[in-house]
């Protein structure tokens, strides 16, 4: 292959170095004109060096950077402030066929010589980005599977919670039917009262279904501003029957002064469901007659702290360092992914989840979330 050479000349060793490089190497002059384009760059962008040489390097960029590139150079020359020189970053490149692709670009200035020159080293990130997307999808599937497992364990309580308002609706409807069958003797007030109660119980059942549909929902992370107290309160409603069945006292202490947080509602619910369910299981499997679980929300100038504390048997010291390991569990039928997943969710929100030893026994898990917007 015949390759163009710039006016500065080149030797065979330098040519061999350029063409042996697995990363794309692009050398431009002070005006942004391409002077060298190695084989890896040819393969990456689809241009032979003979075609791209002499063109402005902005040809390889998408808008708006294509139109602004000359202004970037002028700004650098006049102020000395570099936006990318000396600091690599992920950007998009444009191939000859118009296709864009992710790449990691690092730029350096070539010192010496009569004319300023710059070298750009380009690495195609397409495979890496595809791998990241696959990992993200797998994480979402794992999160969804974990929610389904927990809901499966709560099936009896959920069925009872829905059945109660449905039974009430049927009873009120029967009462109303009997009133109507008695003829004109039924008062309008009585009929209105029954209709109101049917409506109330219908909304109650619909609310339960709505909460379940949210928790079962599969999809990508969707962060927005939410009232953290309300998220926790809605989550605890899922345990209404479970708590009555086990005779455990469940107490919630919200922080009413707290502003809305930028979080994924379903993922925060998932953490709370895991932690509360673990506390219920620990207390139920022990011989404690009066179980107690406390959820407290507090905050300072930097973060919100949510603690789930129980008076169960606690975590043996020898297991405490492994609690958040994937597939580690102290439950006979446990999978060992719940706490690991919760830890991952907390980290994705810029927060943390940790276990705290209690002097009086029992367990305490503390979830911290930043007050400022993350992600």
C-alpha cells in the first residue's frame, strides 16, 4: 500500500511503529488538518490514509463538535486552556459510511519542530460498550428475579390483603341488593353509605394491586424525585398480614423534614422488602415471643440514613464479614443474593448499605443515600 507522508518526513521505524499500533493514531497540524493516519485508524473509520489526509479532522466527528472543532483550537491557542489535550475521555467518532461509534480519545501535543502538531490516539469502545449493556441487562434481570422470589414468599399475605376488600365489597353488594329488594322502604342514606363503602374497598384493593404491579415490573433504572418516607410506608403495607400472623411489632419513624430524593422507587422498595423480610424471618425462626422491628429515617447535611433494626438473634460474628457476598447465606433455603443485590442498588445510588453490631443483640442494617443528585 502506498502511504502519504507529511512535509516533516518520516523514517521506516516510525512508519512501522504507527502501523503496528493496535489503536488508531491520527496526527494533525495546527489547523486541524490530518497529516498521518495509521492502519488501525483506517480500519476503524473506513477511510484510507490517502483519502483522509489533507482533510480537517472534524470530518471524523459528529455534530456539534464537527462545526466547533476549529473554534476549540483557536480557544486553546489564545488561552492555553485545553479541554481534551492531556486528558483522555470517551467520545463518539463518525465512520466514512456515516455510522457513529463510541471511542476513547487521548490527545497530546507534539513538542518541537517549526509547526505545532497534535497526536490523537483512538480506541474503539464498541465491544466494551456492548459488554457493559449486556452486564446492565443481566443486573436488571437479576434484580427482577430477586423481587419475584420475595413476592413468592409473601404470596399468602398478599392474597389475604387483596381478599379482605373483595370480601367486603361482596358483603356490601349483597346488603344493598337486599335493601333494593325490600322496595321503597330502603332509605337513600343507607344506599349511599353502602355505595361509599364499596367504593372505598375497591380503591383499597386497587391500591394493593398497583403496589404489586410496580414491584413486579421489569425494566431499566428510572430515577426521579421521590418522597423516601412514602416509599417506605408503601413498602411496609406489603407486610401487613405477615406481621399479624407472626405477632411482630413493626414501627416506622419517618423524617418529616426530609426533601424528596433522586432515586429509583422500585429499587429502594426492593432494599426495604429484603431487609424487613430478613428481620421477620430471623425473629420467626427464633424463640423470641415479642418481636420488634424499627425502621428509622434520619438525615444530616450530606445524606439520608435509613436503619432497619430488630431484636432477633443477630448475625454471628464469624458471618458478619461475608453478609454481602454473592451466594453466601445463613438461611437453610436461601440463595444468598438478596443482600448482595441490595448493596449493588445502594452503590448505584451513590450510597452504601452496611451491617452494624448492636450491643443489646439483634441486627441493624443501615442504608445511606446522598442528598444531592447522583446518576
